[in-house]
C-alpha cells in the first residue's frame, strides 16, 4: 500500500533536519496542490470547524503558521506558483483568507482565531519581507472581523550583549482592532 504525498503550495522538498542529539527528521516530497483542488480543501476547513462546534468546542484557531499548509502559500520561499495563489503578496495570502472567510461563514467570525508567524522559518518556509506579510494579513483579517489574531513574535537575537527583537509587532497591532496575542521565541 503506497503513501500519498502531502499537499503543498509547491512540489519542492524540504531539507532533512539533523539535531544536536543526532536524531534526523526526513520529509516526504510534497505534491503541488492543483488550483482546482483548492476549493475542496477550503471546504474541508469549514466542515472541520463546524464539526468542532458540534462537538462542543467554543471556537477554532486556524493554523496559518510554523511551516504548515496555509503558511506555505503565504511565504515566498515556499510558494513558486504562477496562478492566482502565487506571485504577489495578495495572491500568496489569498488561500489563507479564503479559508478564514469559509470558516467564518460556517461558524461565525466571533468563533474564529488565526495563528500567524510571519517572522519564523520552519521547514525552509520563510518570507523575504515578513513585515509586509504580517501587516497585510493583520489588515485583511481585521476586515474579516475574526475574534483574535495570535502572532509568533520575531526571534530575539543578541546585540551587544543584550537580547533584542529585530522586528516590531506594533504596526500589526494598529491594523488589527480585535484581540491580538503574541508568543515569543528566543534563541541565545
């Protein structure tokens, strides 16, 4: 019985990860999601959210972070598409925003949160302009009237013996009018 390739914005593989303790993570080469498949995936997010509410959950957080599917579409290192879901910042964010709208239509925007990590690099997934990505998504998510935005802060770095954050979340905070959460990463 063969395994089906994971779906992605691209068919580029991820480099094998080797850790300090000698463990190795190897990854399957993904299959680029066809444009005609995207509406079905969006509907799967909506149905999953409705199932969560039916099961008694108060709401859902859409995970558009940490190298997973929605982030693969949003970040220019992982999105090499030439259709309406690739190229410009607006096109790269289209899929994530369509998911947010579908889930909001299915359960109500007051039950929807979104996890975003514009500054992180997971599984070769990063963006050349994370400030613009974060601000654009905050602006668009604000228009969707979702309950909250959960952002992974930029990684702290050591500068002249002090930990500093090279990017600031304040522009995103100004753009997103509802509740905004921030979680911090540090590596020293």
